[in-house]
């Protein structure tokens, strides 16, 4: 069995993997470029399949304690009337509801559990190269080279270094790059939201003539999380902290009609963050003999899938199970790929479809017509349910990975 795993990237995938590897009794060092006290990010949603993966390694309690459940989604027309709603998850399922929390809280809470179980985190260190030395290096057969020249050795290396992964390029120089979708997702948070925020545990989409804004009230703090999706024909810079907020606010306000809740919420927000949307549907090569990818480095699900964080957690837990049960890393990676490939590719494809539907002008017009018809008929006796098959994934931690 691998004795020491080096993880490049301490986001959600890397941290979930560290936590699960420690649960399997494997030593872990996580190397992350961000500082330890980085509190960037905004709202993130852990769907029931992600919570199931955390439950498998007994790490769900901290997320349940620090998040709130999402019961319903609603769509509010420009005139303020409700034009549609859906249940966030099937009430008959035993998987529970999606959970919502601040991204930095999710990262910090998973990290705290991983540390308690013995994982080592090094923050503020950027990895500039990785290689496999064929087993003859003194410290172990895989090496991560840090900026400044220091090296970290292990016997397995995990690339959990996000959308623009360096490790992906080292595994396969010909690897396809994630494709920009021409849209971006902007996330925000207002600690003191304006009048009439959505009721707790409801995600409300306020539909405007140019864009929607979806908001939900944090029932723990009373603040309001929100996100919107906008066209992004050119690559946009990513908001990373307070210095970006005013510029992003100025860019955003023209998308929302003056005097609406959406415009007031953007104005009241102290945190705004913008990510260009990408998709990576199919990566031919997931691993080499001792190096493997996880999370956004491996498959980029567009935000419309709402599965980025949950898939990253599933990946981390499944990889730990594979390394626990298969002593030869290449065999463990082959089982990991067999367990994961069709699922992650199907989730990414579903998210892509959702993104193109949301932005297609004809689709938008048809949806507006459908909403008007539903309102006239006082519609929707049976509300649809979110998530579908994507929520049904289950990890049996006690079972041997791959049978
Ligand atoms: C700072 C931040 C804030 C985010 N906020 C949100 C949010 O509010 N809502 C949302 O839905 N999603 C957010 N995301 C994205 C979301 O976390 C991911 O899409 C998803 O959870 C998959 O996680 P991941 O761990 O694979 O990738 P990421 O979360 O992107 O993590 C990748 C990690 O790798 C590190 N890294 C990258 N390159 C190197 C390197 N060369 N050396 C060392 N470390 C490296 C990065 O610092 C980062 O911590 C955020 C991501 C980041 C990094």
C-alpha cells in the first residue's frame, strides 16, 4: 500500500482526498499555493451525493453543523410573482437535502477533520514541477518541486490543482485544455441583505429581462448568498478579494433593473467573485504509474451541474478506497478510473446541456412563454425534483474497491 501520498492542491478535492486517505491509514502531505487564512470564495452547494461520500468517511457532521439545507427552488418573474418551483431533492430519498455554505467554510471544515486525523498541510507553496523518478530517489519515487527549488517526495502524487492543472500537463503534454464556455458565473454574499430576502432554505431565481440572479438566505448568519450567469465572450479576470469587488459590482449592475431586489443585493454585497465557466468532458489519460488526477484537474463540470464540489469529494473518497485496497498504485488508479469515468463524464455532459439551455435566446423566450401559461393556469400541481440520477451515487467505504 502507498505509504506517503503528496497532494498538489488543497481545494475541495485535495482536502477531501487527504481526509479519506488518513481514514485509510495512509500518510498525506498537501501542498497548496493559497495562504492558510485565505477566506476567498462565496457560496457552494454540496448535493446529496457529496454528503453521502462524506458520510462514508464519517466527516459529514461538521458540514451538517456549518451549513443549511436547501428545500426548494423558486423562480420569480419580473413582476414579482412566483412562476415556478421545484423540490431541491426527492423527499422520499434517504440521501437528505443539498447543503449550502460558504466555500471557505467548506474548505476549512474539511481541512480541520483531515488535520485531526493526521494530514499535513503546507500553505503558500506553489508547485512548479512534478516527476516520477522510477523508484530510485532517496525520498520516494514521486517528486513535487516547489518554487524556490525545494522538493517534496512521496510514493504517490495526486494532482488536485484545479481547472488549470499543471499536473494534468505533466501526465499528458497533449491533454486537452478545459474549454471556455463563453459564460461566467458570478458569486456574491451580503451579510446585511436588503428588504425581503428569500425565505430560509429556499433558492430564489429572480428573472430579469437581461439576466437572472439566484439568492438564498443563510439561516445561520442571516446573510444572503447569490449567483448569476452572464455571457463572457472574452476571458475575464477572477475576483479574488476585496480589491475586486467594486469593479465587479460596477460591471454587474447594468444587468439588473434599478430598484429590483437583485440590483439592491448586488449593491449591498461585500463579497463578489467571478469565474469563467469551463468544461472538460473527456480526458484520455487520467494517470501515469504513480501520479493521478482528481476534481477539476480531471473533469470540469460547468456550474449549471451544481456538482463541482460534490464530484470532487466523491473523487477523493473513492481514490482513498482504491489506494487502500490495491497496493500497486497503477492498479489502484485503473480501478479508480473504472469506478469514476462514466459517471463524471455523464455529469459534465448534463451540466453542459444546462448551461447552453440557460443562455440560448430561443430557450429563454420559450421558458418565459411557458411561465406565463403556467401562471394563467395556476399550474404545477406536481413540482419537479432537482438532481435526478446525479444524486443517487453511493460509496460503500467498507467494501473492497472494484470488488
Ligand atoms: C479560492 C477558490 C474559491 C472558490 N470559490 C467557489 C465558490 O464560491 N463557489 C463554487 O461553487 N466554487 C468555488 N470554487 C471552485 C470549486 O472549489 C471547484 O470547482 C470544485 O470544488 C472542485 O474543487 P478542486 O479542489 O478540484 O479545485 P479548486 O477548488 O480549484 O482547488 C484547486 C487548488 O489547487 C491549488 N493549486 C493550483 N495550482 C497549484 C500549484 N501549482 N501548486 C500548489 N497549489 C496549487 C489552488 O490554490 C486551489 O486551492 C473555488 C475555488 C477556489 C480555488
